[in-house]
């Protein structure tokens, strides 16, 4: 049996930050993803992986269209991995939203060799909402930016963890 002439695209998904760092290149930007039912909030790290900044919100349509936009942004910014928020329940169990996030990661793995870190995102959307209310943002403005702010919090929490010794 001869090996396939086409290289395998499949990336790797993990919940272990150290395993993720081993799979990702040692430097380069990361994209944080807050996957909702209607949108994907996106955040981007700097190349030193110190600071996360809001990038954009993708209004969900078909997966292939959404994935094409995400992978286009990854290529444009020289991204070396994805940090995807995993919405666990407060007691640590996983419900339908966490299952949908795992499916998103599996489907992205089929399209990209970039590693994916599933990051526990409990309460990040609530934290983002609180920050926007404290900043006196209107309800309309909060709706426009909350998903990419939540993605920024997810990514920043992961970046902070990468700098701490295990």
C-alpha cells in the first residue's frame, strides 16, 4: 500500500496547555474563538503571545463559509494555533453547547493542520457583559462587541496561563 500523495491536514485538539504549546510553533499569533449559536467572536494575540485584542465577529452561516473566513484570517495574520472557548457548566459538566464546541474543533481539524486548545470559558461572557455595563455601553453596542470581547478574555486567560510555570 502506497502512502497518499496529499499530506494529511488534520490538526490536533487538546485541553492541555503544555501539549498545545508543544504542537504550536514556538512563536506566532493565536486566534481566540468564542463560539456562539449566532456568532463567532474572534480575538488575536500579538506575536509574542502577551496581549489579546478583539479581532472581529463572524455572523454564523454555513460551516464551510465560516471556516473559510476563519482560515483566511489565520493566514492573513500568520496564526499558529486556535484557542477555542469550551462552555462548561458551573459544576464542570458539559452540555449541548460544549458538545457543539467539540464538534467545531473536530471539523476545523479536518480543514487545518493548526493545533486547537479547548479552554474552559466559564463565566467569560458574563464577565464581558459586566465590563461593558461598567463602561456604560448601550445595550446595542454591547450586542455588537460582546462576543469578540469574550473571545479576548478567553485568549488572554490562556496567554496568562502559558507564562505561568506548571
